[in-house]
C-alpha cells in the first residue's frame, strides 16, 4: 500500500473523477455518432458545450485536490478552505 506522500493528489476523489471521465468519454462517442449521422450543427455544438463544461468540472476537482495537497504545508491557522475557494473562483473565471 502506498503511503500518503506517494498517493496522487486526487486519491480521495478518484472514483468520482473516473465516473466523470467515463461519462465524458461516452459523450464524445455520442458526438462522433451525431457527426456520422449528419445531425445538425446546433445539436452537435450543444453537445460539445456540454462536454466542455464536464471537462472543466473535472479540471476544477483536480485543481481543488492539488491545491489542498499544496496547502497542507502552509502556516498553522491559515484558512485553507478560503484559499482553495478563492483559487477555484479564479480558475473558474479563466475557463
């Protein structure tokens, strides 16, 4: 078994991340099928926007895990949750 220092930053949310990524994979296959079936551009673009949003959410979850791991070494008494929430707010606006 890995010790905590060797575990990936996202170890605690691995199941959730895996489910989300599999769902995204299915969405991408669905869009490929839509293109093959000559579906309308509007429908395809809507599905691509949904995929982009899902990927962004996975990115934010990973960023949160990474930030929490990095913040573990900050000064005692610092509000880690507020720092993480601020970071996620900035990342959310950048996407």
